[in-house]
C-alpha cells in the first residue's frame, strides 16, 4: 500500500507493507508488517509494525512500537518501544524509550526516560535535559560524559519503570514465542475437544477440505462476503446499526472456527504426506491440529504470502462448515425431483 499523493491531510493506512512517500499536513496513522514513511508529517505520527522506518520530519509527537524501529527528526515528543531502536534525527521534546538495543545518533532537547539492555551513542548524540535510566543493575549502562554530564543522570531500578509508562512495553522475543506456542496449544486443545464430542463430523469436515479444497475455499469466501455484505446493508437502514455488532461477532466466530478446522485438516495432510495413518484417537487428532497450527504460524511469518495463506486457510475452514450446515438445503430440490 503506497501513499504518493500531495496535499493529503490526515492519513490512515494499514496493510502488509505500508509506504508514505509524500508530505501530509495532518497526522499519520500507519500499521503494517513493514512501514516506511519518507514524507514529512505536519501533525502527530502513530505507527505500529514489525519493521518501521520514519525518515521524514514530524512536526508533532511520535508514538511508535514494533521490532526494528528507526526514527528521524521529531519536533515534538517521542514515545517508542520495541527491540532494536535507532533515533537518527533530533528530538525537540522529551523522549520515552523502551527497547532491548537502543542507539542514539542525534540530540534530544528534553528529558529522556530510558529502559534498555544495551545502549550505544553516535558522535552527534546529546541529551540537553535530564536522563533517567531504568536498569536491572545500577550502573550497568555506560553513559558518556559528552552525551550528558553525570550530574544530570538519574539511575533507578527497573521495577520503577511501570510507574513512568502506561502501555509502553519492550518487545521480547521470549514473550512473543510464548504467545505463539500458547496459540498453537489452544487450537490443538479446541480441536481435541471437538474430536471428543463429534469425531466423525470433524473427520468429515477434514475430508471435505482435503478432497475439494478450492470448492470449500469458494464457499468460505461466499459465506463471509454474505455476512459482511449484510452488515453493510443493516447499517444503511440505521435501525440495523443495533444488529451490526452481532453480525461482526458472527463473522469472527466463523473465521476462528474455520481456522481450527482447516488447521486440523492441514496437519492431517502433513502427517499423511509423511507416511502416517489418518488420526483415529483424540490425542492423535490434537497432535495433527497442533502440527497444522504450528506449520501455518511459521508460514504466516513469510511477508505477504503468509498472510494470504492464513486467510485462505480460515476461509477454507469456513467453507467446509457452511457446506456441512447448508448442503442438504442446497440439494433438496434436486434430490426430490430425482
């Protein structure tokens, strides 16, 4: 997704890759896996992504979170959190920084609150205000005197960091990995529960996906499109606005259920491709679902292709459920006449 138009006021963009190449007069709200903003921002900037590069000048405040972040000139205040952080341009206000590796390459005129495991400074780095460093061990981070005199450095215990920040968290790969594994376990657990309650039905849904994947994907697209379309129509009636949240909830439930079924089918396909037999117990079905969810999660990390794969997987699962629920009605008239 690319913004290359002059004269834009406020900018809202979200996608796999987001690029803002022209100046905007208002604020920027950008979200995506990879974000590159080279144009100037006349207002504030709010960015969230995996890899974030903010090269243009921001006349207001900047709030940014992600994994790898690089920020240029900021005329206001700076709030940033992530893993690898680089401040390459001057900051006129204060800075609130939380990261694993932080590099300062320019001057910050205001006060700085810093929490990091490793900090480095370029030749042009300078802090004109007060620096408060939050450390696990006092004195662990070395602050050169040319950056800021020692009398303006306040070292505090890391336990006090939560009092300074509200919602600003350091990206931690261990936490991210734990959350990923929890997601895999949850999907495997739900699939095992379904297998215990309705093993034959789960097997039928799985066979339907593996035998006719494109057919089930098509039905999934139709089903989700119908629900989303009905939501828009309901909102147009004004009265239907009250029902819109319910249709959105139904859409999300269908997508989640579809993903579980499709992840299970994907896991079974991988097991069978490896020469294993079809799962015939609750435990083996849970392993298949967990393996499918794990493989799908790893594929999802591939830029662009991964997102399309996960989306297709969820829609395929939705399609299998829709065929199970409505197939008798679709073919009732044909069977009656036959």
